[in-house]
């Protein structure tokens, strides 16, 4: 199997898994509405509510805010908790509007640190990889619409290394505020999904907890399929010898 077909197969498989998980969650949400399940679940509702109230009363402090923001900062310089865990933790500790604001500030810190890291120390491994592809490197270096559009798409793609992308854009001439706004916009669907999941973690059978998961898996599947399609269209525009070279 060629590298092209292998890559296409893997991306399609990932998209299939995401769609399957979203469908499974839809079925699960329907099952959670059954009277027999609700009768069993209601036995534990009071305990979950009490635990949620205790967290809200004792965990939502300025110290907690500082710890979350420190974790975002540490995430920019050393391997740390997955970013999703930090977003969810804010949702667990605070009401959704406070948690959203805290996560936006934390992400802004993360994006800013790695951007200026790249501006002073270079693009790191991402720049080394792109330097092998003149067209890609030239396109990213542009500070025009193409650069911000690509940045937005890179923030959408699941599994794309956030720090590497931020550091790479620090080596370009893109305006910092434009970079920050586009980065936050591209990451927004994940930020709001993770925050909502955290806010409703003590009611795991509720639509408020499951619907963000459904949206997250379904939208991730769409993004992966779109990425596969874009890569395929890009290859169609290459000369035959370039296509052959890319497969080996």
C-alpha cells in the first residue's frame, strides 16, 4: 500500500471512529431517558449534587484560578497534563461563564508564550519539517489571508500540536493580535465543549454532559474528513513526478 493510500485510510478510519462514537452517545443518551435507568440513577443524584456543591464552595477560589493559569503556562514549556484536562478542570471548579473566561485567559497565555518563544528562538521541529517543502514554508511565512486561514484550520484539526504551531507562527511576520484572535477562534469549539463537559461532570447521564461529547466527536470527524479531502485536492495540482516523489 502506498503512503498516499495509507494516509487516506488512516484519516478515514479516524473519522469513522469519531462518527461511530457520536452515534453511540446519541443511543446512550436515549437509553438514559428510560424510566428504569432514571429510577436507579436518581438514587445517586443527591450525592452527586452534594459533591458538586462542595466543589463549588471550596474549590472556586482565587488560588484555584492561579493554579489553572500556572498549569497553562507550564504547558507551554514542558510536557504536562493534556490541554483538555485543564479546560475540564476549570469547568468542574467554576460556573461555566467563569470557567470559560479562565480558559480563554489561560489559552491566551499559552499561545502568547510559544509565539514569542518562536520569535526569539525559531520554529523548532515544525520549521525544520516545513523547510523541506518550499511551497508550504512560503505560504505559512505570508502574513496575508492565507497565513491566518491556515492558522485557523490548524487550530481546528484535532491532535495538531498546539505549541509547535504557535512557535512556528512566531517566526512569521503575522501580527500578534491577529494571530491570537484567530488561534482562539479556531480552538473555540474545543474550549467550549471541554468547559461544558467539566461543568456537568457530576451529572454524567444528562444531555448537558453528553451533547458536548457528541458535538466534539462529530465535528472532529468532519474536520478529519475535510483534511483528507484538502490533502487529496492539493495532490491533484502537483505534477506527476512530484506525486511519485511524495509516495516514496
